[in-house]
């Protein structure tokens, strides 16, 4: 997902394999299997392109991460306590960014490139 998120266009499995192979050995078919599974789970959009397919993230990394955090928070027994403990552990610069974000009115579409699933 890191490679797909870092690219502002659809990518092929070959492109992902080539990027991953720069840091470790990978098997082409394994990467395609993982990408197909991510597409079935709704994290990637898969489009036929000639004999191959291209893949694109359905959501930005930030939106995906926020949804995961909300899911974990919802699964906790005491969301208020979990939030408080989370904020208490933030480094000062992150706490400042959170404070600023909470004081700034949110605008639809701000700071992300989310797309609707097909």
C-alpha cells in the first residue's frame, strides 16, 4: 500500500514489484496475489489495462488510518479514556497540530484525495 499511496496514478503489479525489489527479494505472483486480495477487501480499485491490470488506492493513507483509529476506539470499553491516554502520549509537536486542527473548521475534501469505490 505504501507504494500505491506514494504514486498519484494507477500502478501495475510490475511497478510495485520493481519498487519492492529495490529493498528485498520479492516474487511477482505473490505481490499480485496480495494486490488482488486488497482489491477484494475494497482497499484498491483494480482496472483492466490491456493484458494487465492497474491498481489505485480507494482512499488516502490519512483517511484509511483515521478509519482504523476510529474502529479501534469504537472497540474499546471506554473511548473517552482511550482518547485521553492517546493525547497524553503525543509528542508536543503532534499535540500542537491536533490542537490547531480541532480549532480549524473542516472543509469537505480538505487534505486528501479520497475516491468512491467502484
